[in-house]
C-alpha cells in the first residue's frame, strides 16, 4: 500500500466501526476489553477488537485527530507495513500491559485506539528527534522527546490516584502502547546503524525506562502500587 494511505484507511475503519457499534449494542459489548472475560472465558479477541471501538464521538475524534497529525509522517518514514505493525502491535501491547498491571482488578474494562495512537507518537518521537509538538490543552510547541518523558511519568502518577477510577482513562493502555511503539522504533534505528542522538537517548531512558520500571515494580513489589484498589 502506498505511503500515507494506510493512516487514512485506519481512520476510516475506526469511524465506520464506531457508527456500526452504536447501532449494534450486542456486538459493541464484544469490542470492550473486559479483564474477567478475557481471563475466565478466554475471549482473547477482545485484546484486539477493543482497539477499534470508542466510548463516544469525542473519544473517537481525539484519537483520530492525533493519528491524523502524527501517522502520515511516521508512515512516510518507515513504510506502510512497519507502520501498521506498530499501530496494531501497540494496541495489543497496551491491552496486555493493562491486563498485567491490573490483574487483581476483575472489574477492569477499557476500549479505544489510544494504545495504538500512543505507539505511533512514541515511534514518531524517535524518528523525529528534533520534532516539536503541541498539545490540545497547551498550544505551545515543546520538544517531542520532552513530551514523551512527561507523558510517561504523568501517566504512571495518575494511574495511582483514586480519581483515575472515575476519569475512565486507561493510563496503562497508553503506557503499554507507547512502550511497544517506542521500542520497535528504537530497534529499527539500531538496525539502521546510525547511532542515537542525545535527544533520542534522553527519550529512551526517561520516556520508555519508567514504563518498564513500573511493570517491574508490579512484578516484584506488587503491594507498593495500586493501593487505592485494595
């Protein structure tokens, strides 16, 4: 598939699925990552399907606009095949990260393409080490690598606050997707043998590192996090 076309195809698929599920509520239920259903009923397709459904039009709009802004540039840099693998892999990795980090929370549920979108953004940051980006709520351009560091740390902090339960934001999904996209981009750059610039090293250590450490803490010292869920 020609470069850049895949981004628009993914956006189109998400829009079509959104309106289809709105009129088919029974099918829509299957497009939600429900932790208990995945573990007990082995409904593993939810890990994939939930990445193509959205809570409401604002949720859809936010994710698709973000994909529209970052997707074409990344797709042009690495080609449609690798771009698709990053997007899809980040959705799956984000949901697996959710299931691992929230494995004691049997009521945990999530949906949306945010994991895939974050994977695209983190990959874009590595391929555009001098790139600048603006946030919807802060229209002041900041270095992409610095944004990645802030986003990772802030998402981890927010996941530990009681308000995270009512905000209905899957911080773990964002983190898992971001980590996958960033790691794949880092591997691709390493294979190319061009070496890493200082900004890329800062991002790998400060943006990807905390996500890995967060998971290791969950693995080896589980009682030290998610205290608000107990």
